[in-house]
C-alpha cells in the first residue's frame, strides 16, 4: 500500500508542477541568456518535432502508447518495483498528453542554444527522462548486487 501512495502522490505532484510551470510561460514569462532561453513554444510533434505530420491524430497515438505502458506496469508488477520512477515517467507523460488534448500541442519552454541548437523541452520531459534513468540504474545496481553476492558467498 505504501508503494501505491508513493506512486500516487508523486504522480499528482509531477503533474501539478508541470502544469503550473507551463501556465507561467503561457502567461508571458520570458528570459534570455547566452546559452539558454526560457520562452514559450508549442510543439505539435514529439521529440525534435518528429511525427508532427500526424497533426491532431498524434494525441491518439500517444494515448495508445500511454495505455500500453499502463497495462505493462500493472500486469508485470512494475509498480511495486519502481513506484517513484514510474510516477516520474507517468506524471510527465500525462502532463504532455493533457497538453495535446487541451492545447493541440505540448507547451515547451527550455531552449538550449549554446554551441549547438538543442530541442526545446519542458519539466515533463525531464521527469520522463529521470524516471527512465532511475529504472535503468535500479536494474543495473540490482544485477551488480546479485553478482557481488554470488562472489561473496562463493569465496566464503
């Protein structure tokens, strides 16, 4: 039950923070520097504006992908293994999906342009990436611990 509470509170928190920051930029907040610009962009595609040719249909593709992810999380028992990591991933995904249905595109605002132009992104994107990175790290360390335990017991 504790893991479900962690997942629920973190997911709601990520979603609220994401939407709050987006509202700030939609209200006109803008900041420029030599390397980073914080300015409003509406992305009608996914990363690097890929799949923007799908137009309004993209939200249904993304909804289907989130549905598949939700099915896997529940059916494979991942929620009990990675409650916080999945909350980051799911909260970010739902934040961007909400934008697609309400605003017909995702509100992005962080633009890196120091040395090279990078994709414009938002807090939800960072939460998704952080969730995936945490899951990968948890899996990496889980296997290292098992290997180390084996070596420890083998020599003793």
